[in-house]
C-alpha cells in the first residue's frame, strides 16, 4: 500500500594510464562521478533530493625485486550505493514483534583503502588500512514499551580498519592443490546520530579450499572446502564464531565432456550468523540461518567445438544493474 518512487542519474568521466621503467610499473586512474537522486514517498507526499559530485583516484605501484618476489602498493577510493530494497520504505512483517523496512533517505558510503603487498612464489602477505565513512547497515530499533523491534537501514558509523592477511597456494604434489587464506583485522568505529556506543575489536577469518585428483587420468576429483569465522566485532555488534564445510565429488566421462557432480554444502549446519547489539540501553540477540544445507546432483555435457573461445563483455553499469536486482 506504500507508494514509493526512486530516480537516480549518474554521469561519469574517467581516465587511466600506466608506465613501466625497468622493474617498476605504475598505474594511475581518476574517475569523477556526478550523481542526482530523487525519492518520492506517496503516503507522506514528500520528495527528497540529493546531489553530489565526487572524485575517485586509484594508484598502483609494482616493483619486481627478483624473478620470484614482488612488492606492490595500492590506494583506491570507492563508493557504495544502497540498492532499491534498502531504500524502499514498505514494511514487511516477519512476526508480530519484528518488521523490516528500507530507508528512502539512505546515503552512500565511501571507502579509502591502502594496501602493501609482498609476493614470493606461492605466498602473498598483505598489510592494509581502510577508512570507511558514513557506513550504512541494518539495525534493530527497539520499542521499550511494546517489545517490538523495527529493522531498518541507517548511515550509522565511521570505521577505521587495520589488517593483515596471508594467502598461500600449496601445489607440491600433482594429486593435491590447496588455496589457503588467513586474515586478521582490528576495527574502531564512531557512531553517527544513534544512542549507542561504537565498539572496537578484532575480526579473524580462515579458509582452505582443497582439490584432489584421485586417479592418473584426472577423471575422479574431490573438493573439500572449509572456512571459519572467529568471534568478531563490527560497528555496533559482537558476533559469535561460525564455520562452513562443503564437499564435492566429480566424475568425468566421454573424454571429459560429461561431468557428474555430487555436492554437499554446510554439512554440519554451522553457517549461522549469531550476534548481539545494544541500542538505547536495549540488548538485542539475533541468530540468522538461511538454510544453506543441501545435497545436489548435477550433470553437465559439453557439445560442439572445444576450441571456440567466447568473449565475455562487461558494461560500464554492471554495479548499478546489480543494485536493482537485474
């Protein structure tokens, strides 16, 4: 019953260039975006307009110290715009005590990201620092008189993040290859216009993706994928640990044209998001489980000429199309 219209126009102008001198290579870019938005709330008969112009520079420096080692530095500024569902003020009732709605005055956030990376053969070490301003997220606004919670989106904090990560590819044996990642970061947050305290703390993540060839012809394959999120802090909330385990087996037939795949996801039913936050003195405990546990059997058969290459073309507005759900 809620009439809501939203219009957005974006004009962009950008350039990029690169230069290589011996072992040093530099790439720079600059993008200017002008944006005009207008949202109309039919129930309130109210229009809200927002106009802004921003510059987004990028810098990438790479130095090949030896044949096997490389140093890289990068800086980039980017924008994150809300999608239509996050803007739409229509109310959805989850149960008598919980509703979800968008926010038509939600504004974009901006991120400045700095990275220093050292690569040696199959090992990559990264140090990073990011400044994230005007971050929006879904928050629960409690009514202390009715016990009802209203979930909505707001620009609620500024964040600074300091991080370290390791990425290692193990491929010493022909029958086993493994991609492994470990990252740890420390975050501080500043709350914007909300009766709550910003939190600070660590976030840690580990993942390991393993491929096994079970015969010489490489027609029987096994994949084991495991990830683990340690207890962490982000913005207003403290999140509990979670993990995910997936297995898949493949059998290739008819000169590998036929692929039979059996996959099991979230085997131990541990892909749950559990956290708590305190707003206006009220503590809210939340647990989300999106039922990602399944077993899937699929068959793929490849017809035609195997030597044909199909070009995948990208358009300049792919991010904007994704925000609309298209």
